[in-house]
C-alpha cells in the first residue's frame, strides 16, 4: 500500500487527476472506475482542464460505483446528473461507454445482475474511491457481512446525514442505493482512494492502520496489491 500526503486538498486532487491522466494516455482502451461525492469534484475539474489542453477520452470506458435507488437519471440529485455536470458533459467520452447503476429500474435485482455483467466484460484498470466518514466505500456500508457483487443497500443514518448537503432536506435523501460490491472493487488492477479534510481522519486511520473488518469496509483495501491512499494533511492527521 502506498500513502501520499499533500499539504492541501488541491494538491491531493491534482495528483489523483494526474494518475487518471496517466492511465488514459498509457492504455489503448482504459476502463476507469469512477466515484462521486464532493471530494471528487476537483478531480473532475482537473480532468476537464486536461481535456481542454488535449487529453482525449474517446477510447475510455467509465463504470461508476453507485447510484441512489428511486432517482431517475434526469433527477438533479442522481449520480447520473452528478457525472454529467462534473465530467461527462465536458469531455469527449462516448455515450455508450459510460455505465452507472440503474437506480430507477423496476427490477433492481435484474439491474444488479446486468451491472455485474458489465463489470465482467470491462475489467477496471483504475478504480477511484472516496471514503465515507464511517469508512464506507461506494455505498458498502459498515456491517457484519459485506456483499461481493452489485447489490441494493440500506443507507445508514450517518450516510444519509452526511449526504443531506446535496439535497434540499435530509428527508429527501433516498434511503437505499445500488452499489458495486467489495469483490468488484478489489478486482480493479489499481485503486486510488482520495480523502481530504479532518472529518475523514478517523476513517482513514482505521482503513490504513486498523484491523481488516467489515465494520470499516475501506480496511479491506489492505488486501489489494496496488492501492494508493491520496490524502491532505487534515485527513492524514491521525496516522
Ligand atoms: C458517497 C459516495 C461515496 C463517497 C462518499 C464520500 O456516499 N457513495 O462513493 O466516497 O459519498 O463523499 P464526499 O466526498 O462528499 O465526502
């Protein structure tokens, strides 16, 4: 495991974006596993800048980690909308090479299985991750058991409270989500977890230096042979 600490969030996001850029330029058909959340916004801003300076996305496939259940892709709170706003609308990524779970599907079980088939067909070269204050990755919430494949999850009160800032009111945050499972995440060839700010310091410490436990899903990353934690000083303060 590699841990890179930067003086501030800007440096951490820029470094993360350069890792993505390297993957895009070095591989002929790169597959990126993408994440949402406030931490990722500056990473996507840098990638859009890189695109304006010539970085091409036309050969890239993207597979997002998760989506809220019950939100149509057109809903402005959906992760579909997040990705359009922060990345997809600004780069030359092909429309049929971007995948996000279908949170609005009538048959969620079928939607999960369909997503697993997409993952099987497109092994991820670089998986971007954020981390929840409770140690979740994707929407794999702390629990006694974690699921290997794509599944529907009940969000914890912690996560609903944390993510309420993106909604008009806490009551509007969906209580369920579809997320890629732990096996799918760990199957990525390389994983880069970006965490900034003091609110993430405890989760980061438990993920990096704690025992591997399902109650800290990010601690399972210790099992991966090529994982990089990219942190600012605030997120690294408990290491
Ligand atoms: C959501 C996403 C996670 C993300 C987390 C942290 O819960 N499902 O993938 O890591 O938010 O978000 P933020 O970066 O806004 O703290």
